[in-house]
């Protein structure tokens, strides 16, 4: 079955977006010369997840990616500190975990989720 294997985050200011995602999530991000394209490594195998890229914005965002975190409270604090915004506060998804919607420094919406089977 086909799976999501990559993401691209459009940014008005790619360098600012690179700093945001490095500061908030600790992603390893390197420019892919000679293009204005920064490859993002979001974790190590065999941990589930996908890698992607940050690039100059070419169109309106059509997809929202969700990022798994160990602590939603800490992630939301880091997002605010790095210049992002929380647009939907912590919400329980019963039996799954806790979720929030946020905006990065470029106005891209994304989700963050802390897994917790005891969420009510």
C-alpha cells in the first residue's frame, strides 16, 4: 500500500523556517545545493516517521503534517518560544493521546501529538 514518504514545507523565508524546526524539534537540516532546498532528517531508523524538506513557498499549503512528541506541554512551549503560535490548544483524543494544532513562523499549520493510551 502506498505511504507518505516525504514532506515539503513551503516558506516565505526558508532560513527562518529551518531555524524554527531545528530549535523546536531538533531536526537535522542541511541545504541541498545548488537549489534553495533544505533536506530535513526528523529522526533515526527504526523509529517510525518520514523525512522531508523546506523550500521557498510556491503555492498554498494543501497538507498538514503531524509531528509526534514525548511531551506536548514542552513542545507547545518551544513552539511559542521559537516564534510559532498555538491555534488549537491541547486536546485529548481518547485512547490515543493529546493533540494540538500550531502555526510555524511561515504561517504553515501543523499538528503535534503526544501518544498516551490513557487519554480521556
